[in-house]
C-alpha cells in the first residue's frame, strides 16, 4: 500500500516559533531548580532541544519519542540533583557534629 504524498503550500505552513514554547519554558524552569543541570550542561541542553521539538508546529512524527527521551533526561538530572542534596546535608552534619564543636 502506497501512502499519498501531502503537499503543503507556503501560505498553509505553520509559522516558525518566535520564542520558547510551553514545553521549552517548562523545561527551562525545571532545569533552573536542578543542581545537576549546571554540572551536566550537555544533558540539560539535550532536554531543551527535546522540548523545542515538542513545541515546533511542523515537527509531528518524532514527538512521542522526543517526549520519552525528555522524560528520561529530566529523570536523570533529578536523580543526580537528589544525590547532590543528600551529599550536601551529610557535609553539613559532619561540620556541625559533636566532634566539631567549638
């Protein structure tokens, strides 16, 4: 079975996005609260790129895949950030523990 070709006339094309869309804005907001995003800038940039794909009006076919990849990337950054927070609390406990009293 052959698929019919779809021709899009220039006046029917969706306009190019002029700024961050909803997904990109949400990802940037979430990345701002994750310490691992600063430590892993390439991973954070990948998250923003995936969000741009989700926002782009002319990109349709890879959106479910991009959404899964974006979720995986954000999960990775959340886990790394959580490890950093636990490590930071441990350092504070060590500095303020009974052996370090002044």
